[in-house]
């Protein structure tokens, strides 16, 4: 998908991607995993069909299949919504938390990072002809919903799914103005999220209540996890703050200071649940006795 110039090849790459990840989601044979795989397949197939439709419409109007020459406005709108479905940008975000919740942690890591790379590359290649208004609306919706819906979660995979949705909002708002910045944001997000997922996989943590006892097993790792989560939240001395800072700066240069203010305020909502995760992992012991055995040894 990344290296293709022709729409059909890009579409074929996305389809292979979808089919390759289905067995990874459903390999535990748990009903919830199978349900997650089914949801993932339906959403991705619909999005791929929309993408093919938009490229065909563009070819019908312009007579060529080059990805960078997406000149028809209808096709660019359809393409934006197709890629929003692929990525899980609001208002097409509903499948993502449930699919992530039904997957194992390593598959969840792939879904939140590697699987988002091809669609973001397509946005990057077509960024000059996309509709900025639509993307800005989607971006503000994503940061808002990612923050608000993450507040209520106790399952860590769902929390990370909503954090992914709000980060995608930051990428979507800047991609038409400064595409390289969106890629930088994506790379740093990938790096930090990988660290979080791998830490959770090492400590075998899936819920907030088990995160509270993780410090007994790997004290150093949970301390580092706290720093990683705060970096994901975008607190100033840490790496995660860099893309946010540059995006706000670029939006102000584009005279979009109100939009920058709104998404910055919405990222405070995400900060709240990152702080809760950080608290549970390191700072405070739980104020009540936990209901399950202390797990002293990892496998």
C-alpha cells in the first residue's frame, strides 16, 4: 500500500492486511475474540469497498489511477470517510475499542500501530487534495470522544483504544496543512504505545485492578510505565509533548487558534485517564484490599 502509485494496488494491499490480521485476532477461539474478528472484517471490508469506489469515481472523472492525482472533490470526500473508517476516526470509531478488547495484547499493539500505517500513508499521499473542513470536524470529534469515553473504562485495552482515537484526531487536524508533522506524531505515538503494550504484556495486566498489584512483580517496570503513560498524555518535559506543541504552533500559523484551543482542552480529558493509569501503576497503593491473589511470579 505504502509503495504503490496505482489505486488498485493500494486497495489490494489494504485487503491483504485485513485478511492477515483476522487469524491473529481470533486465534484464542474465545467467543469474544471471534466476535471481534467478525466486527473487524465487516468494518474493514466496507471501508475498502468505499476506497475502491472513490478511486473509481476519480478515474471516471479524470481518466487516470494515480494516487497523488485525486482531483475530484466527491472522491476525496468518500476517500476521507473510507480512511476514517479504516483508522477508527470518530464518527466511525465504534468498532475499534470492542475489537481491541477482544484481541490479545500483542495483536492489539499491531492493530493500534502497524495497521494504522497504510491508511495514514494514503492520507499523506493525497493530503494536498483533501477537504480540510471535514478533517478538522472529524479531528475535534475524535479528540472529544476519545477523551470522554475513555474516562469511564476499567479495561486497559479499551482505555488504550480511546487514547488511540484521540491521537488520531491530532493527526487528522494537521494532515492537510503540514503532512510531515502528522507522520512525526504517528511515529512517536507508535513508539510510546508499543512501550505501553509490551509492558502490559510482560506483567500480564488487562484490568485496572490487576495493574494495582503489578508493582509487586516488576517495580522498576511499573515506574517506567508511569513515565511512558505521562509521555503518551503529552506532558511537557516528555517526548509525547513534542508533536502536540508543533501541531498547536502550526495551527496557530494557519489562523486556526480556536481549533487548536479546543483540541488542547479535549486532550485534558485524556490526561485524566492517563493519570489514573499512572496512579494505579505506581504512585498509590489501592485504598482497599484487592479481591484477588497477589501474583508474585510471572511465567
